[in-house]
C-alpha cells in the first residue's frame, strides 16, 4: 500500500471522527463508543474501516450523510 493511500485513509478516519464529535458533541461518550466499535481497540485498531463510508467520487457530504445514518442506526440499536 502506498504512502498516499495510507495518508488518505487516515485523513478519512480523522474527518469522520471530527464530524461525529462536532455534530453530536452533546453525546461524546456515545460517539467515542461508536468510534471504538468502528475502529476496534488495541492491536485490533484499524482506521481503514472508516472507508466504508466513502465512495469513488470522494464526496465528503455524501460520506457524512452515510456516517450520520450509520451512527443513528447504531444509536437506535438497529445494527
């Protein structure tokens, strides 16, 4: 995997986490639980899992819409 790909994956992860923290700031504990569920913890931590919210067009608004939908499903226990 090239360095550019790794950087882009890390940027996607940071964008998603920042968006969740900013949008759902009143629910930070739940946001952090969701982040741990997506990424994993310890040696199992894999920030590339945030790629599931992206598409080939790299449309950030669409990525955030998918992320918000997934977070809300997770909040409602629909996962």
